[in-house]
C-alpha cells in the first residue's frame, strides 16, 4: 500500500513541475498544451487555492510571485520522506 502512495506522491510532484513549466510558456492554453494545462490545473488547484488565498504573492521588483506551488511541493516531498 505504501508503494502505491509513494508512486502517487511522485506523480503529483511531476504534475506540479508540469504546471510550473506550462505557466512560463505563452499560448499554453491552446491545443495539446491546453489539454495538458487543463488536466494539471484540475489536479493541483484543490491544494494550491487554499494556500494562495491565505498567502499573498511575494512582490519583487513590481512582479508578484506565487509561492503556493513551492509550498505544496515541499509539503509533498516531506510527506514522501515519512511514507516512502
């Protein structure tokens, strides 16, 4: 059972990386990338939204950086350390 949970956690970290990468690609909301983006959004937003609402973006040089993805990723990696 723990090996299945470890696999799910590893895949979730991968999905978070894909979401980060797609956020930097202009036009990633169309075609195949749009479908991938939609799936990653659906899988990650339930964990990211509450953190994003509790923690405002960090402002650096007039730009806001969303750190919710980093917080969730660190949390999942810590959970992997305990479970796997």
